[in-house]
C-alpha cells in the first residue's frame, strides 16, 4: 500500500494540511498511520465529510 503525507493529501483533496492532520488525529481516515510526528495517509483514502457544515435540506 502506498502512503502520502498530509501535505500531499491536502493538495489532492483541496484542503489545508492542517485539516488533513485533524482528520487523522480524530480517526476519521481509516488506515492512516503515525510515524514519529508525521501522519501517513493511504493514497486511495476517501476524503471525510466536513462536520462543520450542515447537511443540505432535501
């Protein structure tokens, strides 16, 4: 399995690296691992939903 850094995933998903770091530390990205002080995210991981936004009304 190939891994990307939080900075690379941030570019891929269109969010900041800090937001990807928050996703990792809260356990919202399955398969993310921490090596020292660096988070590694699987390259095929799906971007979690932003919980700060309300769901759209149907």
